[in-house]
């Protein structure tokens, strides 16, 4: 359907008609289908016209021989009832009481099931500045500090007593704010650290170094609740191997190809690997496929920052723990990959897509003697150096004549209960549509930087509850505040919840705000779907007296789609819910280590807690626009122009990965050029929708009262609700129910992670199937995947055009 002209749409916002206009006969009418049907034959303007003329030509006279028999039957039944009731009570009084009871039941039922519709009455709050000020005043720095100090009192690894205590604290906090709160329970596979052993043995079998792989003491005088847990690699399996050791840098395919070129084979060996941008589970699985029999991970030292306590970096006795989940295939419970664990349908542990070799994380103090045992063996690789640790002047790959004995003994529970905590505020206009704000609940140890997002989430929830009652305000759309359990277990909490509500979420999820970046430095980070364009709001939020968030933003790491993995995956990549991710970084925080403590936060992460306050302020501002904006603030103009930028990046990657000499190169370039046409079509449709948004705002500003409130006339209110009810479906058009390539859990053709990404790739979170094919050198498949992806972009554009 061609879009209406601005003049036609403008006619909707001229206010109620005059008496003469209202009594003029309509010029033409169309058959109107239900707005919820797959296609709307008559546009909103015709529907609006029909609303204004209803009652003029729709009245008909009932046929007498149909009505009379009903009337006679009713009269006979009434007389029989009077005689029956008259034996005990006055029939007239009894009928009136029964009528009042029945009427009360009907009114109560309608209110209970449709209270959002009853409360709407076309009332819209336009003065968001007043609400923003009230929300910011309700966010308290002292409260944020108290929450962070409470979190620092115990370890929080999933399934522990500390995890349970934190969960109860979050639930109590949400309930005390009078939010509807509940626990969302799931049974998943989980593992805990056990008695591990690392030994270096000489050629004659003598033990020359021994370690129990226990992390150094992060807190000098820990309380009973602060006792450090055993270090672990989450989801690890037991194993006992004695093999030669080989250093493989970060374990990428490029690194392994370099070793092969030097005739170094990692088969039947234990490998020493440095953490990189890839998930440790992905690296460990790759090394197992290449024949490795064990794996030891260590964290690279920073060459710019000193180690704790002089600086923010890992000390030499810290252990960076991790997870062996392979999220690029399936996040969530490893025994129910791709479906909710509540279905009670499990795959076998032997068939689970994780590494089945013993894997452990070690400190630099344990890695150093391993490097010393490799000196002079294999090839020297200065480019693989641990740059922040000059105490090992030479890096060699090995293997040497020494052997390493690695024994891993984790505690395994194939079914262990975790529980997300969900607090909600019901929207009074559209209670089924929701904005979700989420942060992780668990951490490998104290997790001060990692749980700072949770502290911010609770403070924002409390502020919304306070303002809700202080000014008698309720958002138009519902808000869910969620603390995700099992984040360290392959993002189990968020994934299992989304998989259990995926159908409704795909229809009614408006946006997801992810706070898992947390606070770990001075640089502000904002990433996400370009349909959620809130850059200008950063200038209005103060970080301190001198700087706004815009002044603190890290442009090298911001304003592009989210790369990599996290709790956002199930929303953006699986159900198409637009996602935005925010937080602070900039320091080499000792994440997944017990040195990520409240002492570290007070000294380096956020000494004055001004970053916590600023993150809470911008979260509450964006949440207000999403939950209470009369029109859902999507910007499809921005999406269209950004997709063109992604396509330019795809051209550069095509040139680098397969090159002009490849016979499929021209096919990919042709697909890219065709794709730009679809991106422009989406941008053009977005321009028309933007015009409608502006026209509604003009109408609202002309008709609002002195307090900033607007009471819409019913036709305009109905038209606005029609737009909101369907606009969120545009983003879902990017989804493919069959999934992308060989990763069917991932449904989003435009936004999602690649199988393999490397440092510096800012747009690795776009066109995942196309980039996967380019990395494999398959230009024909890349072109086909791009054509499929752009078919969904065109579908989104046509859907948007059909609304207007």
C-alpha cells in the first residue's frame, strides 16, 4: 500500500469535527478487517473515518418473527421463576438482588482482565522532564554504596549459599518497593570447583613444581562469609592427564596454523593458552578437536597498568576463572540445548557440546614455571609474549622433555536449581508489551565490578516505585526488572527464561536494556540496535560537575551493535527484541577473580560512586522514553542508514577474506549492491513513520493542558494504539524461524555474534551468517546468506509501509 501523504495523516490530528462536519454523509467506505489480522486492507485513515461515521448507516430493524418468540419464551420463564421464588421471598426484591450481583461480577471480571484498557482513557503524560527529575532525585548514591558493600560480603558463584543470599536480598528489595515480584526457577547442569592438582615432572619423573591451583588471598582478614571458593572453570568435567605441554598463544586457528607450519603438533599434549577475545569454551573445544588432551588458561598481564594493589590489573597470584560453554552454538543449559530445561528433555552429558578434556585456570605464578620449562624448545615466539610480565624474557612453544600432570576434580550436578528474580510494574495502557532491564545475579567470586550493574538495576527499580506512588504515575507499557542467575553457566538464567516465553516475547517485547557491562573504569560504553538511538540523551546526564556522559563516552567501543556474547543473546539474536547495552570500563579489571572486590571498586572502579549514579540516571531516562513514550521511540531511519554502513564493512571483509581473484567475489559484491537498495527502502519507510511521529507530537503539544497531560479524542487514541501495537513487529521481521546457517538457535539475520571474532572488529555483531561464510572462504554461501538477510530487511520495510 503506498504511504499516505503528510496532508492526509495531518487531517487526523485536527481535533473533533464541528456539528455540521459530523453530520455530513461519508464520501466512501471500505470493508475493514480486524487490525490484528495478518494484512489490513483499509489503512488507518479509513479506519479513522469509519469510527467517526459509525451509527449513521449501521442500524437495522429486527425481524418480528425472530424477536417475538424470544420475548414470549422470556416472559414464560419469568412467570415460572416468580412462582418458584415467591414461596420464600419477594420475587421483585430477589430479582433486583440477583441483577446487582450479576452486574458486579461482570464489572469485576472486566476490570480484572482489562484494567489497562479501563485506565487508559486517552490520558498521556507529555512532561517527561518533570518525571526525569523526580527519578534522578530518587536515585541515592549512599544506597548504591550500601548495596555494593553488601554484595562484597560473600562470593556469588551460581548454586552457592552466597548466590541464594543475593537472590533473597534482590527479591526482598523489589518487594519492599511494592513491585510485583517472583522467582523464576530452572533446573540446569552445573559444576563447582574441587581438589585440583598441577605438577611439572622432569624427564626422569621427579616432581619439580607443584600447585593446587588455589587463588591468592584477595582480602587480608576475610570474615566467615567472605571465605574464597575454590577456583573453577564452570561446566568443566573431571580428568587426569600426564602429557608434554605446548604453548599455543590464544589458541586461534591462526595460532594453530603457525604451529603446524613449524611442524609442532598439539595432539596428545596439554596446551597452555592465553585468554583472548574468544570464549574459553570455544577455544577448549577447538583444541580438543585438534587432539589436545588437556588445557590450562592464564590471563595476560597489562603493559599499561600496574598490578593490584598499586594498580587495577590482576596480581601474579590471581586466577581468572571462566566458563566452558560454547555460546555461539547454544547458550543456556548444556543438557537442553535449544529448548527450555523445563521440558524435562535432556541430551546426554557425553553428547553435550563442551570440551570433555580436563581444563583449568591458573595464575601467572603457576604459568611462569611452565614457560621456564619450555625455554629453548620448539620455536621462539616474541609476538606471543605476555607483555606485562617481563620476568620471562623468552617465550618458546615447546614441547620439552618435561611433562605436566593435570588432575581436575570438579563437583558435578546434572540438575541443580537456579532462580532469576523478576520484579514488574504493570503498564496501564498496554500491559502485555514490556521493556526488560536485566543484570547478572551471580559471579565467580565477589564480583564487585560484575554485580555493579545489579546494584544500579535495584536502585532504578526503587526510584520508579517511589515516583509511581509519589506523583500517582504509571507507565504506558509494562517494565520488568530482572536479575539473571547462572550467567557464569553459559548465560543459563536469561536463556532458559527467554526460551520458555519466546513466543510472547517475540510479539510483545519492546526492548531489553542490559547492564552487565557494569562499572570498571572511567569510559562510558553504549552499544546496541540502532533502532534504539538515544545518543542525544547522553549530553543531559551529568557524570560530575565538569563532564556529561557524552564527554566520557569511548567512541572506539561504542555506538555499534553489541559484539560477542552475554545475557543479551536470547533477546536480540533469538527473539528479535532490540537491545541496548551500557556501562563503564577502561581498566583491566580482575574479572572472574576474587580480586574483583569492593576494595578494588573503592580504589579504582568508582571511588566516588559517581559512575554508578550516572549509569542509573541514563538507565532511568531511557527506560522512561521506552515505557512511557506515547509512540514507541523506534528510529528506522537510523537502522536503514546503519545497515548501509554494515554493508560497506562487509565489502572490506570480502576483499580481505576471499579477494577479487576468487570466482565468487563478484557474486558477493553484487549481493552487497542489491542489499543497499533494500536498506534505502527501510530508511525511506522510516522517514515516513518519523513524519507521523512528528505530526502526533504537534497535535499533542497543541492540545495538552498546563500540567503537560493530554486527553486524546478516541479516534486519535485508537490510531496511536494501532501504530504501537504493530510497530514492534517490524524488528521481528529480521527473524528466520529456521535459524541462520548451521546455527538454528540464532534467528536474527542482521544482529548476532559470529562464530569467531577477533580484536578490533567493531561490526562483528552484524550479518553473522554472512561473516561466518566469509571466514570459511565460501563466497557463494556468503552471497546467498546476504540475499536471505536482505529479504528480511525488505520484509520489514514493506511491513512498515503497510502501516502508513
